[in-house]
C-alpha cells in the first residue's frame, strides 16, 4: 500500500478542520441516576472516540495534534 500523497492529506485536513466527524444516538448500556451523570458519561465516551480519531489522524498524516477540544452543553457536567 502506498503512502497518501500530500494533496490527499491536505484535503483530509480541510474536510476535518473544526467539523464534527462522529455523532450518533443510541441506548447506552450504562444507567445514569441523573441528567448530569448522563452528560458526564456521554462526555467520557466521546473523549475516548476523540482520542482514537486524533491518533488515527496522526498516523495518517504524520502530524502531531496537541489538543482535542470537546464541547459539552451542560454546565453541571463540566464543573
């Protein structure tokens, strides 16, 4: 398998730049006792996916990503 060309990597970066690339709605196997706990669990699972995607992008492009930004819309889940 050949390495991706620079033009392909630039296109992938442009497409993925600041755009949501993974989302879904499904029943989770974990039961939360409050909406805050549910948001926290969802944020935790999303973080795992974000780190996996960051590692994938680093492997494809050979560029290092310093941070992963996770946006959560529930103040009590963040604090």
